[in-house]
């Protein structure tokens, strides 16, 4: 749970003009959501190879697209965190 | 004008229609491919299509291969795989529009402001003049002739030289070509029309006209500084 919350805090305040920061958000977002670059390519409407360039810091998209990618990842992670929260709240 | 042509990324359910359109009837200068190859391209690349929702289904396809990379190696160039348009839809600007969409989306996603983006290249058989006009209009420039390694799958049917060697022309994309490309893409998004057709375009994520224009202006500035 803690890594999810930490990611959400960092991603929401990230300065995405920094390509390395964008790479971090993509890399961590994919790890936490369990998405492959193929899944992510579908979500971000791009080639899986492009996603792998992003997560490895080789390239980044236009700035407005970086924020859109960040928002999609934040939404996914938020959903996972909410689902985990509910599971924690229900007594066994 | 209602949108009749839809430009978008292909999904796995489009594989059969793309195969039927492009590869079912072998062409002398077109790399041969199986349905499974097409499914792989859709899954692993960015395969852009045009769909006529007036009835004909998928009437155009264009693929850009972007090899996956890792943190330590320099990324390989992307490869523009050409455009195929249904014979009844040619010479109407549809192929140009599809090329503009595919390339602008690629560059939008890959360091659009950089003076030195990762190269994108394209190959054409040395005896095939058909795609040269389109490649030039899109912004590709001829670089050099390159031999195709013997035994490369998909090229077995193509003409070879007297030594049995298959040759291709390699084209590259000059970075300054993005200025015109981004403006053409902005125009396409603004007019939503090609020839007599209304079009609906689903471009790369978050792509909007003002940002395309800003990028074009930024790249112009870089060009002036050089």
C-alpha cells in the first residue's frame, strides 16, 4: 500500500518537463499497475517500443502528452489503491 | 459534413481486414506477410488505418516499427513501413493524410522538441518507383542504397541483381521535416476534411492543434539558430 501512496504523491507533484522524472513516473507506474509495455502502448495510443523508450529515459512525448500519460497512470494506481483499501476495511 | 473516413490506430480485431487489404494478393515489391505477421505488427508496433464507415471497411494501412529498447543501449531507428491504400481511394490525399498522421504521432511521442530525434528510416526496392512521390511529399530524403541480407523472410519474391543480391533504397527523415509535418497535422485536425470526405482522426495521446503549432514554431527557431 505504501509504495502506491508514495507513487501517487510523487507523480502528482512531478515536474514532467524533466525527462528523467517522466521516465521515473512511467517506469514506476508500469511496475505498480503490472502493465506490460504492450498494455501501456494500447492505453497511451502508441507503440510498445515507444513506451520502452519512455521508461528507459531515451525519449519523452510532447509536454501535454506527458501530463496525459501521468494522469492515466495515476488513475490506474488510484483504482488499485482504492481496491486494496476496501479489502483491508472488510473484516476477514 | 459527417465524418465518413476514420483514421485511427489498428487493434487486434482489425488484423484480418488489414491482411486482406494489403497482403492477400501478393505484390512484386511488397514484403510478403502472413496473418500472424500482421497480428504481431498490430501488437508490437503502431499500425495506423483508415476505415470507410460508409461500407468498404478498412481502406488504408500504414505501419511504423519502433523497436523496444533498454536503459543501456542506444535505441534503434524506427522504420516507416510504407502505406497501402485500396485502389478505389488513391489519388485523393488519403495516403498523404495517413502518412502525416502516422509520422506526426510518432514524432509527437518521441522528443518532438529535440534538434536530434532518434532517426526514422524507410526502405523501398531499388526498382520500385511507386512510393517515391509519397515519401518525398511526406519529407523523406534518399540516403543510400543498402543490400538486404540474404535469407531475410518476406523478400524471396523480389527481383535481385546479377549477383543474386537484393537492394533497397534507404530514406531518412531530416529533423527539420517535422516543421512542415506538424503544421500539416494541425491542418488535418482543424479541417477534418480530405477531398470530398469528412474525416474523424484519433491521433496520438493529447495531440492538439495549438501545441503542434507551438512545436513547429519552436523547431523553426532551432533551425534559425543553426
